[in-house]
């Protein structure tokens, strides 16, 4: 005669079965996380080579921030997640299958460079303010060029100051200073500089993780070299 299963043994078997089910589901979850991690990291570029710069892309937007800080897979900018890619530094392109960016490009003047950087609004207002000769033939200058989006947020008053009728300096001169200032090699974390707008001052701050600002405007793409200066792209 078969012995009946005791209640305690019955519940033990049930508990073991439930525990095994939980473990199997946990393993599936972990495998899913690993697969997701692999998919994300498979999109990551190879190790950087010569003349390559690290770029932080904000997830879900077209914003990109060029930085010199130590690489991490995921960071945050203003509480928004970013991922890191490596791109050719200013003035260089890739040469075939060679690692890094070894093909040096010829430099252009400041106005030509801002055009190459697709800063169409800056170029348009510079021409309208009769600054094209200054940006092409003179210098050297350090130029803080706002993005196209930054110009759309200008007030009517500031827009009028871009093209003064009384011979006064253009508001664009407040975005220009004499000489070349390389943000990446600047050591001071808080420094004032005189602009071409009647000597008015601007303040440049450098923070940890490669962040730099000018009058609280984020420098999105620093150190774009020109024949007669250097351009830094800012967000406002």
C-alpha cells in the first residue's frame, strides 16, 4: 500500500516548485538586461584614435556637447541621460580604414568656418551688420557663435542691437574678443575677458567633467580653429 503524502512534504514540494519558477524568471530578466546592455554597447564606437574628440549626445534630442572629461558610457546633462561617441576633432577627417582621424583639412577664415559649422543665423547677421570683411580679413579673434536656435529666442530689442543704425558696435561684437583663446588648454576656472563691444567684459567658467560656460551660456563645441581665429559654439 502506498504511503499517503504528508501535508508537510506536500507544502515542501510546492515551495520548491515556486522557488524554481522565481529563479527561472529572474534568469530570463537578467538575460534580457544583458542583451539590452549588449545592444546598447554594440552601438558604442571603438576606442579613440589620433585627433578624435569625445562627444556627449543627449538622448532623445539633437543636442551634442563636445567635452574633454573622462569617458563613461552614460552621463547626465541637466538631468538628461547622454551617451558618448568619438568623432573627428576640428580640422581632421578619417583616412580610409586608418584608426582615428589622420587627414588634416585646410583651415578657413572665421566667417567661412561658421558657415561650415551650419551656423547660418550667425553668418546672416554678420553679413547684415557688415562684419564680413572683419571676420574674413582681420584678426585673430575668439568668437563665441550662438546656435541657430539661440537666435530665434532673441528679443526684438536685442535683434535691433545686432544691426545698430548709429554706427555703434554690433551686439555680435560682444561675442568677439581679440586673440585666440583655446578653452581646452585654459587653466583658470574663472576669468574675465574684454570684448570688442566697447571693452565690455565676459566671464568664462570651467567646471568639472569638461563643462565650460561664457556668461552662463554653455559652450557646446569648443576650439574650432580658423586661419584668423578660433570659434566656440554656444547655446545662447
